């Protein structure tokens, strides 16, 4: 018994290579055949001389409802949204520190003064609470 040789595929293209016009029925028949499950989508495309991408596009279009394809466009005017004027915050006079080396934080109008020697965990908890209130 002889062993079979490698499988070879030969494609012969005839004609000038012009675009073909497929009827809606022809497209529907090819798309239905590609969904049959008897052979791969690529094999169906090859048999009809289609690019695989073309057949996948036809399949996607077949799944799209007709209403979305043929929907007319409506004119749209884009305008900037009205912005409410921001309330100016009253300026607070800066206080001079007494030379203690502390820091002053202002978060949404709330001023927190941390003096030298403050516990870091307590300061972090206060800042976290102020941020959560925003």
C-alpha cells in the first residue's frame, strides 16, 4: 500500500479580476451555508471565490437589524453645557505660626493645624476623615 502524498490545493482564477455584484439572495444563500456547520466559513468563502473577510462582513451584516442600517441621520447641534458660577471662597487671613514648626492644611475650606510633636496616626485619621466628607 502506498502512502498518500501531501495535499495540494490549486486555485484557478479566470477573467479580468473585476468586482462581482452579488444579489441579496445570493449573499443570503452563501451566509446560510456558512452557518450550516458542515464546513468552515473559510471553506465556504474559498468555494465561492470570496475573501474570508468579505464573508465574515456579510455574516455580521446579516445579524444586524435592518432598522439600524437604514436609520436616517438627524441633525445635531452641540452646545457647551451651562456652568453654574463658582461661589468665591472668602479669603482667610494667613496666621503666622508661633515658631513651633507645625504645618497648616486646608481641605475644602477646613483648616487643620498640626503642631510639632503631633501623633502621625491621628493626623492621618483626621485628613482621611476630611477627604471622606468631600
